[in-house]
C-alpha cells in the first residue's frame, strides 16, 4: 500500500485555496433562472413547480452522442424516448473520463492527459444535452470518479507521479486502491489540473445549440465525482478533515464559475464516509453543497448473499430499509433535500445472462419504492431517485460477460460483468414496477 504523507497537508490545502481564490474565473453573465432546478426548503422546484427526480444512471449517454466509432446517435434517441415513456425525467451522466491502460476502464477517454481533451467526445456531451432538453429532461453531470472504470482520481495521480495505475480487479488490493484515489485530495498538481478540467466543462459553449453550459437549464447539477470517499478503512481524522475541506473548496470554486446550477457531491452516504455519520453530515453541511446524495448496495456491502437470497434476505433488507430511512432523517436534520441516486441488485442467482429471471430484483425495487413513497407524500426531504442503471438495447456477446473496447456501452461499467445490475429494455417486469412508481412521482410534480 502506498504510504500517504500527512505532514503539511493542511498547509497544502490552504495554499491551494488561496491560489485559486485569486484566479479570475470570468463568471458568466446573469441569466434568468426560472427554468433551472432550484432548492426550496428540503425539496426541488423547477419553473415554480415541485420537481421530484424519477431518474436513472446512464453514465455513457454522452458517449452515444459522439460522431466517432463509439457514438450511436440513433441508439441515443431510442434510449431517451424509451426512458421518457417510462416516466424518467433525469439522467446521471459521466461528464469526463481519463485515459488509462488497465483493462477495466472505458475506452476511449475524454481526457488523454492533462490538458489533452477529445473534442469529439465533448461534442457528444453537447449533443446529449441538446436532445435531453428537447424531451424536457435534466441531467446530473459528474466530473470525476473515485473508482477506476473511467480513469478517475487514481489516473490523475498516475499522471502526477508517473507510477502505473493499479487495477484492483486484478490485484484485489481494494484498500490500497482506495488510499491511492484519496491521495488525489492532497496533491497540489492534481487539484490544479482538476480545476482546469472543471472550468473547461462548466464554461463550455455547446456546439449543437450554441448555449453555454452555465446557462443551460437541462443541466440540473454539477457533481464532484462518482462516489468520492475520504480514503480506505484506515482513514485518519486528519484525512477526513482534508476530504471535507476539499469538498468545501471545490464546491465554492464551481459556484464562482456558475452560480445558477445546483452542486452535489456524489457521495454514497454513511457507508461511503467510512461508516462515520458525522463525517457525512460535515461533508454536506457546507453552504455550496445544495443537496445530499446517497447510494444503497445491499449485496456489495455484504448484507445479502446473491447465492442465497432466500436465506439472507430478511436480515439484509432490514439493514437496507434502515439505511434508506436514516439518511432521510439526516437530510431533515441538515435541512436539505436528498436523492437516492444509486441502488440496484443482481438478476436471480447472481447471473448475468439476459434470459435469467429478476424476481428478487423486482421485489427489491418495489420495496425501495415503497419506503421512498411514504416520506415523499409527507413532503419530507427525499427528493427522488436514480436507479442503477439503464442498459437499454445494449447486449453483450462475451461468454465471460466482460466488456472490451468496441462492445455496446451499457449501465454496467467495464469494472463489472455486463448484465450485473443494469436494466435491459426487455426486462418487462422491472420496467413495469419503475413506470408505476414514476407515474406516482409525476402526480407529485403536477
């Protein structure tokens, strides 16, 4: 495991804040904000009406908008139309990826080294935003990744110090990988380059519709990263504070660039905060964090066994239900909205084959929706959800189910077997459950 040097960490962060606070950001001109998603108390509103999120994760949506080999605009239109018909009003999308040589990373990448951007992939994001706006949907754009499947923080560190990026799928050293990713928060060079990328995206002008991103109401929120964590299971109090300081600093910088859009962290919640509720609260109490996020993975976290759903379900679901409710209580305590922006479960018996049934997954989705619906009706802070994830019309032909460059992109990213959690357009029973709940949410939005 790479040792992290703590000496001078606070001084480093202080100097970073001072440096960036003095930079001219050329903040965008004032624009009307009535169409932007806004926070009102512990809820969202848009155009003066309630705006509950009925969403999905579709990290690859910007890729489909590109005109290069990886793109497929006809498929993108089909997927968006199908999701619209399903009652989906929000997509959570990867905005930036970093090139890496390891196997479990999507290829190509938006960023091929510091300052080296793939303009064709960025145009794909432009196209997505234009198409989303046509359908009166919104997107959450996340700007980095704690995990390896899009390069992310570990790839930043590899570019900084020249050391090869490790693939935890191969090494099985997840503790070492998490420490490596979290060292990103303490690297002056990584933070300098990350802010350059953040500025490039936020100040971009869409090549399809001519609209500046900062002025585009199709964007609901800028998100710091996918599942940022303060470190591994040995995270110190000092590292926790560094993490909170990083969140406060980068959210302030984003708001300086763009005061119109919401900002969120992408956190998993308490489980992504080394099981420290106070840390989760501290990370989301800053004035530039507009709402809370949390994820729930009852199988990933060992609460149920995919090879023994029947024997582990009751105890595992009890933990899951408590996790859902406890985070709504935290949001109420802080006084901000919260979104359950990731949850999912395997097909029956943990299989990946599209022909495998989804009885347990369907039960899981229904029980999650039942838990969310009660506080939604009462006007409590739960402001919506995004299921993980939409596979749509994608299919894999790989006998081992692992993604390779050139294969269909789907909601299951390259670090996981294709078909693990994603919902295919042929999963009729799951889709019916999602659509029924979205119909309820639509009534709230009216």
